[in-house]
C-alpha cells in the first residue's frame, strides 16, 4: 500500500473509532457536521459549531475500506511500524498491554522549532460488536 493510502487509512479509521466510541459523556457525539471535501471516496467533515479552550478542532472522515477488519487492525496495532505511516510521528512505544483488547501506547510527534514535540499517552480498548460486524475502539488520553 502506498504511503498516502496508509495515512488516509489511519485518519479514516481514527475518525471511525471516535464516531463509534461508546463514551456517552463525549460532547463530540452531539456535534452537527458539515462536509468540506469529498475526494476519491473519502469524505471530510468539520463541526458546524465548535469551540474548545485548546483551539483544537475535531474532524471526521468517512470511507468504505476494501480490506478485512483484521488487516486494518493489524496495521494499526503494529507499533514498530507506525512511524512509517503516522504523519509527524517520531516515537511510538507500547507502555502496557493488559490484554489484546486493552493497551496503552506512548506517542511523540515532531513539532517545528521553536515549539516542543507533542507527547500523548493513549489507552485503546477494543470491543467486537458481532451483531453489526464491526470492532469499536475507544481511545482516551491517560496520565
């Protein structure tokens, strides 16, 4: 798969994960979305109205992938190769693997000078939803 396709795949799946997460307290579930781009079968959305103290704006992607879900998840779970397709990533390290479905990963992203690199500690909890033939992954930042 070409590098551009891997990047697109990552962002599409990440958006899908957030859109389908079971966290009922998330204000993102209540957002109204406006489509800003539709190219090569990938639709990009931004919130119609949204404000956060951090200045960050969520985005949503929608696409149908022609790959089995196990193949997509295996690419996302390969921490040793994430820096190859995860934009601006400098370091990815598995911190804790409680189970195959519950693991915590450290990410460090390159920031341009004079800013410091961005660091994140993310817990991933996957659940198989057989009734809808999908895997739902809840991703949350942890201390």
